[in-house]
C-alpha cells in the first residue's frame, strides 16, 4: 500500500475539509464536506461520547446519506457547530428534500477541551459561527496539527492536534482518515520520541520515529478530566450504510494501536465511516477485508501525524512533540 498524492483524506475524490479556530478560546471546528451527499455509518467505543444525529446512521434508519460531518471542540457546547454548518448548507440549497424545503443532514461529534488554558468566558456560544466559518473554508488542501477541532486538543503527555492520512489499495480504492487527537492516553512510547503508530509509518510522515518500540509492562500515564478522540474514515469504494459502520468499527483498531490506553470510560472515542460510492467492489469479501485493514492502519498514522504537527501557543498546558523531541 502507498499513501495518496497529498496523504490527506481529500485524496478520496470529491471530499473537502474546512477548519476554523479561535486561538484565544483554544478550540475550533473541522467540517468534512462532499460534492454530493455520501453514505455514512458510525461506531462508538468510548465511554463518554458527545454526538448529534448519529442515531440516523443506523442501518435501519430512513436517511442513508448525509451532507457533511462535523468534528468539534467545546464538549457539549461544540455540538452547536453543526447548526452553523446546517445554515450554510441550506443557503447552498443542500439537504434532504421535504416539499420545497431542504434539511441538511449533519451528524457531529465533540471532544472535551474546556480545561486547556483557553478563555472560555463567552456570553454567546461561539461554535455555531465557527462551524459556519469552517464550512466556508472547505478545500482539498488543509493544514494539520493545531487547527480546527485539534486546536486545543491534548494527550496525556503532549499536545494533540488534527491529523490526516491516506492510502491507495492494490484494488484501486482509496482510504483516507481525518482525526482530532484528544486522548486520555499517550501517542508516544514512554519518554521517547517514538510513536505507538510507528510500525505503520509510510516514509517519514511523522518524523521517521517508528523504530525501537519497547512495550511497557505497566499502563502509561493518563490525564485526568475529559478526553475523546474523534475521527472520520472515508473511501471511494461502494459501501452500504451497514458496511460503512463495519468500516468504522475496523478503524478503531488503529486508534488502539496509536493511543495507549484508548476507549477508556472517560474517552468518547468515535469513528464515522463514509463512502462516496465512486468505485464498485470487485470481490466483496476480499475488498471489504482490505478496506477495514487499511482504515485501521490509516487512522493510526493520522493520529501520529496530528500530534507530530502540533504547534505551541501561549498558556498551553502541555508541550508539543517538536518542543520535546525535534532536533
């Protein structure tokens, strides 16, 4: 397997990503938008999730496709980011048609970043406007690290961030990952610069720090308070809503490979799985197995990239990877 041309989720044709953040707030929003509605599923393994419209993604529900997905900081306040995205999509004429009205379908997930040193003394919830701004910024190329939903993200020992990665399979299908890394656990091994995701690194996409992993015999340090790593896995393979949910389920293995521990009672770890439906499956059983494996390895890489690309800001509670290990 090889990375796509940009090594971003937007290597899946038709997808765009927009980010908006408030640096004083130390929080932000990330929006994934398709050129047209896309099939989506979801799988939640964390014990403390925060979501909006995810019930619609169950295979037995009427609406099978969505217009956009939102990843947001702000804990429960951040769910309002989807409202701003809905308003923007409605202005574009996007949404589920009901008579002469359009109702955009915008599932969302949030992470907890309320104790990260940012100014949270707002009088009006800022997340709807951040959601609209992120939608307006949607493009194919976008930065990683301290942007969008990853602006105020942290791990147990280092600053977190927004990560992305892609892979092209021998079948011709592309898989891409987008993740806001805000974990209770660690992304690196002990005090070393090496990432848990190291065995799946392609080239030097997170510093060539994949070797010399020594697994500890005790649980690595964890941070107190809220956490949550939220991600989107995308493919151009034709998948049903049920298959999208299975695709998301497989991707959670990548989260467990890259963050130790993961899926804890205090994390709201969640993965959306989406299909743009551009390329049919040639061999359903083999292709879906390969897609699931690719989703897991791609998410592990994206998590490491999010932490690797984080940048320092005033009042940060934790150092960045580069502050600790870049030489």
